[in-house]
C-alpha cells in the first residue's frame, strides 16, 4: 500500500477555477472536489462561477426538468 497518493499532473493549457481558494490555476493543483474545469483559457476559468450561476438559472426555469413552477416545491401544500 502506498503511503502517499500520486498527484494528478497538470497539463499546460488546461485551466481550472479552485473553489477553495477562489483562484485560477493552470493544471489541477487542488483536489477535484474543489475545482471547476478544465477550461481552454484563464479567462474562461475566471468566469466559472458566473457561467455556473447562469446554467443553474436556465436549468431551474426549464419546464422540461420541473413539474412545479420555479420558486415552488412540488411537495409543498
């Protein structure tokens, strides 16, 4: 059994947004649970939180995914 896990080596040109530190990194420096990516550019990685918020909003308002209107829960009476 290995005492130390081998870290994933970063690839040049792959950019990540670290959720833990709020920073952009080239190559995966932080664990996968703490990052978004990979992105093609540092600018795209920097916009990761805005991009995620926009996608979440679109998903929350997409009638194909919800029976109840946005803002209401199906199990509320």
